[in-house]
C-alpha cells in the first residue's frame, strides 16, 4: 500500500468515525426518542381476553381462549407481553413472552419472542391502526397483522409463500378487560 493511499484511507476512516460519533445520542436523548416512538403502542397496555381461532391445514378450526398481559417497563422504553392460550377445560396450551423495543439509531422496531422453546428477534412495523410482525420460516414467512379499532384488538396470522396467495393460520379477537401495573408492580425492594 503506497503512502498516499494509506493517508487517504486513514482520512476516510477518521471521517467515518467522526460521523458515527456525531450521530451518538445522550442517554436522555435516547430515552426521550424511545419513549416517543413507543407511545403509539400505549393502547396495548392492560389485560386482554378473547377467542383465538387456529386454522388447521385440513380445513378444520380449533378455538381457544387467548389472554394477554402487557405493560411498559424501563420508563416506557420497552413493552413486555405475556400471552397464554387456554383450552375449554382450562389447561394452558400456548404460552409466549415477548419484548417490544425501538432502536433510535436504526429507526426500527423489533420484537423478541419466546414460545415453546423457540426464541427470535423479528421485524415489527407500525401501521396506521396497529402493526405487522413477521417470522421467517424457510420458504414460508409467518405474518401477523394487528388492527386496534373501537376497543378491539384483532390479530390475524398468515403463511406467506412466494407466488402463492396468503393462507390464514390464526386469528384472535381480544377485548381489554382491565388495567395492570405489571411488570412494575411488587418490585423487589433494596432492603
């Protein structure tokens, strides 16, 4: 590498470092930005219940009672969600936990989900009346589209395969049944 090339390379690297440093936000700026972006999902906070229909490949359906408990934490910069599905006899057949976050540098939302021994961080996109999130599963993408309207949270799951029409696999229709101070209630005290 010639001396002039090294000098140009060093100058470019230094310029890129200066740009990256200039883009850094203070902790207060990060918190304010994340609180602002997460505020659009405040409608989710609380306890929810309603029917969830699972559409089976053979054309049959299976209905469970879906519940969700959702609340903000870390001064509103994260949203935690605990979903459970119950069979008619009261046994839990579905149990999932998720964390919704906003990245101020990337300007993107993500949801980290844990269910049935599986975990992953996935794309989460706000819409005018809810959100869309997707789980890539090889040649299929599981897409969940939520709409919040007139106090009802409807979320529909579809299998998306290239060059094929979407195939519905899930739909829940939930009503808010109450407030919750979870997960910030009953925190372990210092002493």
